[in-house]
């Protein structure tokens, strides 16, 4: 009888505990719902850049250009759109250097180093082909006139002096053969002297014309002569008491 009573009491106690636990659970507040995750903010894509470095020592007045725009100071990043870009490095007295740099679309920076600039080549002399050709033609004409003039003039001068001297000699014979300026028939000395005098009269003007032409040739050569050097041909006119001539080197 007693064991059954203990069992009944135990059941009552257990039922009371269950009721108490259920009431406490009913009175406990429910947990707040977890906050919803915030929407992600889209990030702004970065623009690519180009960095141009210059080998040292940099010359004075150095200028760096990217697509024609000056980058000052050199070495700072220059933002550019994706694609190829022209880089030019220049300085006074130096040959410019250029290169094409590809800017990638991932926002990274492309770096390039310009080498030491070489010295600029000396400017070519201005073309003067026509002037040189005209000067050469003038010198050729002057040389021809000088040579022909002195040759003809010298030969005519020698002929005039020779025939003049012979004419004077024949005139001495004429005076002996023709007293009182009356020559007997068949006297040949007078005809010979007259012919020689005529030749001398013609030769001397020819000699003068030849020498004048030679002088003109010397003037033409002098007016168009290049800068004098030891290898250049040259001529000059000299005049002395009763003589005239030319000297030169060819």
C-alpha cells in the first residue's frame, strides 16, 4: 500500500514540474529576427594610368608628352582611357624619343622608362644645286674666254709686232730704191712693206680684242669662284712696262 502511495506522489510532483516549465516557457519573450544584410554598394572602376620615367642625367629643358599633352613633372601617373597612347620625350639639341604604350582596362598603371636622348644630327645645308650649277657655268665660260682670249690675243700681238718690224725693214729698202718717193717700175719692196703694214694694222686690234676677252674671262671666274683652297685653280693678270700677260695654277 505504501509503495503505491509513493508512486502516486512522485507522479504528482513530476506533473507539477512539467506545468511550471511550460508556464515559464510561455512567459519568455521570443528572440528578435536577425537584420537583413545590407545591399552591396557597387564600386567605381579605376582608370588606367601611364607613368613615364626618364633615364638620368636628364638634359635641360626635357619635356614629356602623352598624346601631345605635357606631363609636368615627369614621372607622375597620368590617367588615360584604355587603349594605345603615344609617349614623346624631347629636349633642346636632342633627338626626340617616342614609344606607344598600351593602357589596360583593369585600372593598372603602365610604366615605361625613356633612355638617354641622343644628340640631334647637324642640320643639312640648304640645297643650292641651281646656284652651284650657274656658278660652274660662269666659271667655265670665264675660263674659256681667258684661254681663248690670251691665246688669240698673244698670237695676234706676236704677229703684229713681227709684221710691223718687217714692214719697217722693208720701208728702209723702199727709201733706198725710191728716192724722192718715186719708185721705178718692178720695185717689189714697196708692195711687200705695204702688205706687211696692213697685216700689222689688222693684228694689233685682234690682239687688243683677245686681251679684252681674256680680262672679261678673269672677271667672270673671280665673281663665281668658290672659297679659295690650295687645290683650286686660279689665274691673275699682270701688266708691266710695255708687256701684259697672265699667270695662274690649274
